[in-house]
DNA sequence: CCAGACGTTGTT
DNA sequence: GTCTGG
DNA sequence: CCAGACGTTGTT
DNA sequence: GTCTGG
C-alpha cells in the first residue's frame, strides 16, 4: 500500500466529516481512481481545521526539480521519526488525508486481483499523512503513512495505510504537539472490524478509468 | 571531515 | 528491465 | 499503484 | 536541510 485512492468526496463532504472551517468551492474534480502525483485534498490545522490541496508524493524542500526520484507517496510508520525526508514533517507538518476508499492488488501465481477497501461504517477514511512545502517549486506535497497489515487486510496484502479515528484527529493535527514518541503510538494498524472490502474489475488498474464503475463489486 | 543520499513497494 | 505518465 | 513506452529525423 | 557512509 497505498498507491491508489478513491477521493471522490467533495469539499462540502469533507467539511461535514472533518469539521473544517472552510466553505470554499471545490478545487478538485471528483475522481474514483487517483494515482500518486495527482493533486488531492488534505486536512490540516487544529481549531479550526482547514482543507488544502497537495500533490500526492512528498517532494522535500531541498529538491531542486519537480523530480519523481524524490517523490514519496508513502512513509513507513517505523521511519517517520528518523528518515531525512520525514523527520521534520513528522514533528510539525502532520495532515489527515480524507478518502472514500483505497485499492490493493492481491498478487497470486495466477495474476493480480484488485480489491476496493473502505470503512465498514461508510464514513470517510482519515489517513495519517505528512506534508511539506518546496519553495523553489512552489509545491505543497504529502505522503500517506503505512504500517503492517492487520489480520483483515493481510488477506490481500502485507501493508496498509494508517487510519486514524476521530478521537485522535486533534492530537495528530496539532502543530504544537512535538511529542514524537506519543505521536508514533498512533501509527498502528487499524482494528480488524474497521474496514470492509470487495473485489473489483481489473479496469481499475488503468488510472484513466476514473468513473464509479471501478468501485462496483465484481 | 566531505560526499552523497534523501523512499516505498514487491519480488527473488 | 526500467522509467514516465496518469 | 498500474499501464505503457522505451526514438530520431525531417516535413507539414 | 540533514543524515549516513567512508
């Protein structure tokens, strides 16, 4: 994980689910099939929370070009406190990335079967993320934190994104909070009952296919 | 000290 | 095989 | 993440 | 900018 998202929800949906203090009109086109390097919505700040847009794939401040070599769409939970590219963002630039769901490809000797994964309670997911800003490029970008799969997810994959529950959101988003030891304790696999999944058509593999058909159960 | 990397995924 | 584009 | 390209020249 | 490797 986690390399493909359904972030179809609107700015108004995000405002409803995350209590963002932001009534701006939609900045992005709803899309059921979003690959890395796309612009996506993120939620930042604490009282008030705000909606911002970010390139999915963190480009650090020292990168001199819009170069994909230094574009990281995932950040391992066990490395956020120590890795060069993540250490500073983990201390002061944490973000929630709202999503309707995400995709995993279950690889077997016979081939790959994509699955669509979403919350069982059908509320939006809130991924733990990190963001940074590159002044030279004028680019805000973000990464999704990953961890080991829980038992449920391990049916299809051995990694999963970190999903935060509403009671954790303020602590995660508080830019004043620099207790990295406590913060790292949030970066655990979700409880097994939180998520649900179903197989979907392989057409989701092509990110040009971005209509609702890609989430339809097979 | 300077030079060079800076990341994850999956697969073998 | 590996990189780029979506 | 997967899909698809992977290249240059000259001509319109 | 900051960390790791030499």
